[in-house]
C-alpha cells in the first residue's frame, strides 16, 4: 500500500474510533511496526494526529487556548499560505464590499488583489496599511488592539461591524472540524469573527492543512457556514465535502 493511502486509512480509523494502537494498525494495514511508527511520526509532525505511547489519538482532542505570535505563524507553511492567498484574492469581484479578517493567511492575499473597485473593511492594522499603500480604499474598524495577533477586538469593534453588510469576506482560523467548526483561542477575537461572518453574503475561511481536526477554545462559526480554501486535505473523510476547495496539484 502506498504511503498516502496508508495514512488516509489511519486517519479514517481515527475518525471512527478516536484512537488507535500500533498493533491495530499493523493488523489492519498489513504493514510492519517500523512503517506504522514512521507514518505516525510524520503525521504527528504535520499536526493531523497526536502520537501517544503505543499509538495515536485524533488531533481534534487537543484544545488550544493560546495564540502564537504573528511572526512565528507567518513563516509556518508559507508556500501553502501563498497558494491559498492567491486563489482567494481572485474571488474578489467588481465593486465588492470585502471583509478581510486579521491573520497571516488572509495577509497573503494582499499582494495578489487586483480589483481596484473593491472596498475593504478589516480589523487588522497591518492589512489596512498594506492595502492602502497598494491604492485600495480601506476602512479600519476601531477598538482595542490585541498585540499577539495584531487584530482589533472588543466592544467598540463589535458595534462598528454591526452597521456593515459585506458582499464577500475572508477569515483565518486556528482550527477546523465538523463538530467544533471554526475556532480560535480568544473569546474577544471570536466575537469579532462571528459578527463579521454573520453580516457577509459569501464567506471563505482560509487555512492550511494543519488546521484540520485541530480545535481551539472558542467556536466562531459552524463548519457548514463557510467555504474552506486549503492547500490539501489529508483526512479522506473531508474529501467529499462540498464546501472545501482543495488546491493540491
């Protein structure tokens, strides 16, 4: 069995059972222990499962309540984020009123945005500055600056968003899963994401493959509420979801 197919089967078994042992995988996949352990090590590094003593558990069981600094996240899976950002930028049409969420993946859209008739509303100071420098009309919502994600959050930001009606919007996320939906570690940031999403006609969540089956502390949207744009889907159970755009070659 090819490595990709074997790893897809491991993820399928995890989706059904929640945990598997090395012995179970050896018997199910007719593979050696060294092969199984090599697969688990690789998949653990990719973030699609959690390797534990004697086997693995689904990554969705891990709940994160802490944000990483922007500088660290910008460098992680950079090539994948560029591909996602380029595709997403092409979805912006003439005279669109666009919501652009804070985040590194949404930031990778900016160099590829060409539609000069669009207007942008964002809660990311850095996004707003880059868009304005590129000649776009930008509205920056007011509120409290959260340094770790460079996002504007809080009650003032929430109230500001309630007056808008967006034709299209793009969000980043820390986790994606059928049960937990789209999630982020901070309740204040989740409120802003949720508010903007509810006021948008066409919704897109941008995430690299590592975000699947991860869960953060606060859900800001249900899985079916937006189209997910990702570089690839490692879990075969997600391959037939109509709201996933997979950009793998």
